[in-house]
C-alpha cells in the first residue's frame, strides 16, 4: 500500500519547513511506528524501515522521532536525518528514575480520550488526560465506549460532561460501525487523530471499526475488575480508508504529568474561578478562613474529589517540573565543564 503525502496528512506547516530546508518532497516521510532499533516510515516511495542518524541517536528522548512525526530522510532513504518542527505533541513524564519527557504521539489534531461505561470510568483519570491533551495542543474529544453494556449510559455522559464544560462527549459501541458517526465527524481527510485510554477500553476495537477491517489485534478484559490485558504493545499510525489518520496507543499504566501548569488551570477553571473569592490570595484551600472553594464543597457546588485531584496533579506537576529543571541545570553545568576542559587542553 502506497499513500500520497497528502493522504499521510501533509499540510502547509510541514511543506513550508521543507522548502526552507531546500529538501525535495521525495525525502519527506511520516513516522508510522517506532521500534527499539529502527522506525517504519511512509513516504512517496511507500513504506520503509529506517535508522536514526547518529545525532538523533544521541539526542534527548523528546527530540527523537515518535509516531506521527514528519521527518527528512537521507538521500538513500535509509536514515532519518531530521525531525520537522511539530504542530502538536502528546507527551508524558517518562516512567523510570531519570527525569525526562517521553514523546507519545506527534502532529495530532484530535485526541480521543476513551473511557468505558463501567468501573473503569474515573473522572480523575479524564482530568489527567485532558491536561496532557491541552498541553499537547490537540482538540480533546471524550469517547465513552461500551455504551451497549451499561444500564445507564446517559449517566456516564453527564459525568463526562462535568469533567470540563465544552469538551465534546461521544458515546459508542466501538464494535458497531453504525454508532460511530459522532466520532467520524471529528476526522476529515487531513486530520490526524490519536486514541488514548486505559488498556481494554476499546481503542483498537474502535480503530478497526473506523478502518472497516481488522488492522489491529483486540483482546478480552478481566471480568472481575474490567481491566484490559495490554493487547496493543506499540504505537502505530493507521491511514483510514475514508481519509484521515488514526494513531492507536497502547493503554499506559502510568501517565505522569510535567510542565502542565497552565493546562491544569484550564481543566480546573471552575476551581480557579472560585478561588478568586477566597479571603487570602494564596489560599491553599486547606483550612484557611474565608475559603470560597471549601465553602462551595460544603454547599455541594463543587466535588471534594475534584479539588483533591487538582491538588494532587498540581503537586505531581511541581515535583516533575522541578526535577526536569534540575536535570537541565546539571546537563548545562556538565556542558560548561567539558568546554572548559577543552579550552585548557587547547592552551597546552
Ligand atoms: N460490548 C462492547 N465491547 C467492547 C467495546 N469496545 C471494546 N470492546 C471489547 O473490549 C475488549 C478490549 O478491546 P480492545 O480494543 O482490545 O481494547 P484496547 O483499548 O485496544 O486495549 P489495549 O490494547 O490493551 O490498550 C475487547 O474484547 C472488545 O471486543 C464496546 O463498545 N462494547
Ligand atoms: Mg489495543
Ligand atoms: Zn481557598
């Protein structure tokens, strides 16, 4: 299967960069998937497996190509030389000890935040995803799957609507293409969308239904707690037959936030609005007198869970942002030291 660059989602934002670099479109490609030692890209010449240039291999994780990236290949089309500036980037704090950001999907227009109409549904998880989505610069759409299994699917819709006013909520049976018009409406010919959500919510099932064929494996969930079995193991970009592209992302156990302060304020703008009426400008909404936020909770105008999650995400964000800053400072110091040593050596 060979797609045109337009079918792969090419828009002027990237052709302009290419023109500035003076590189022909034959060397432009889009990253379809990333494996440990190589990546699969799609371009005018079809799909091929490529390596990273040495410079990219040595660059920070966040600067290395990720699924959805537009990249410049070398003349032999076997190596990625450069990653074009991204229009949007969904990223998280990487799991593990080292403080660094991990790119999840690049150049996405729409992010479908999937949650099931069962025990898996948690407002707090959606709030976390929403903050990451706004930070990414993508349009969020909450998709409630397994509406067919729920006695009160509308109840879940209402809960989802309260997560953040204005964020669209779609309800589907991901196995049934007849229920997908609401989701389809968000994807046009040049749209790149991505599917995120816990394992087992039906991301790959939804992809297959939109693609009209079985392009990704799906798996059952554990009956007792409705948890998925991590069926999808890698991220992949799939062109849809009706136009547009969809990135399937495996369910991630940990989606830590960093650098999302502004997006958190945006997601929790109802809390922020209340906080303006607190007696103290720096009120932490703990036990201060004249706290408008606490009062709203007492009067059932605000959910105590929502405030607790906001505070939890703020703490997590502050810690992560701080450790990223410390790491950058260490790297800067190390860079300075290396330069100083080189200067001394050259004097000798
Ligand atoms: N009844 C019903 N079942 C669904 C729906 N969506 C998904 N399923 C089922 O839920 C199970 C998990 O679906 P997957 O598509 O594999 O889930 P996933 O989100 O891709 O999971 P990971 O790849 O593990 O992250 C499968 O058995 C699907 O058939 C739905 O809307 N209704
Ligand atoms: Mg899957
Ligand atoms: Zn307060």
